C-alpha cells in the first residue's frame, strides 16, 4: 500500500508507446508536402502541447496549414491507430491495476486530446481524465496536474506523478507532486522530488514510497 493520496499518470510514452505513432503521422504529413522531417524533429516535440507541436511542424515543414489543422491531422491518425491497437509500456497497466485494487485514486493527465485519451482511459480504472484541450496552460505549467488533483479531491502535494518527459516532469513538480520518471525517447533532467527508474516492470504500490523516502 502506498501513502500517496493519488497517482497521476502521463499517457504518451508512459502508459502507451505512442511516440512511434506520432512520428509516423508527422512523416506522413511531411511526405504529403514534399518536405523533410527528421527523427530529431520528432523528438523535439516529446511532451509538448499539441498546439505548440502543430506550430513547430508547420514552420519546420514550411506549409500553409494552420497549427490547428496540423493538430487535427495528427490527432485523427493517432486516434484511429489506438482504436485498432494499443502498445502498452512495460509494467504500466499492471501497476495501474494494482493501485486500483488497493483503492488508490488515479487520474490520466495528458496533453493529447480527448479522442486519443478515450481508447486508453476506457480500459483503465481512472477516476479522472485531464486532456490537453481541457486546460488553457499546458505542460510544463502546473495547471494540468493541479486540475487532476482537484478533480480527485486531493492536494497535488500529496500525489505521485508518473512521467517520461522533461516537460511533463516540470509540470508535475511545479504542481507540487513527487515525480517518478521513466525515460523512454528523451533524457529527463534530475531535479528535487524527482526519481528516475528504467522501467515500471515488476513495480508494486508498496514500492513507490520507498523510492522517495
């Protein structure tokens, strides 16, 4: 059993291995406009809000599409892929299930939009879901995590957030959470109230407190 009041989960790269799907959609968009998109370009967007990513993509590709239209293009392809198949990150679903069995409230806190979060949240026991289209200030601002804690009726300073990116970790730390970082595609800076591990595989609820205390 964990002493945390709640556990708040990032989605992309933390629960589900969506980064390859994002990158494939980005390459597809670039190909449609005879433009070049590199792996480095894709990695630069990990953890960003979708609208910021859309703006970056339109500028990098030199296309006339509005940032909102770029986002719509990517979201449509991601949502379709997730409805067809979900690649879970090692240990994530198992830890979520174990926490739920112990009655620990959990929330999904993602900068992806509702249509992407829904296929994932539908199969997991989350008591609240915060998506990128629900907040005016995205990660790295604290707003998404503060809203998730509020929806669960707990204080964010009593929560553990689980993240895979520097942007997400900064958001959770700014809200006052302890942050368990499981890096996937990008390196995440060390910081106070932040612990990094290689994988969630085999991790149990009782293990979480010991990581920070």
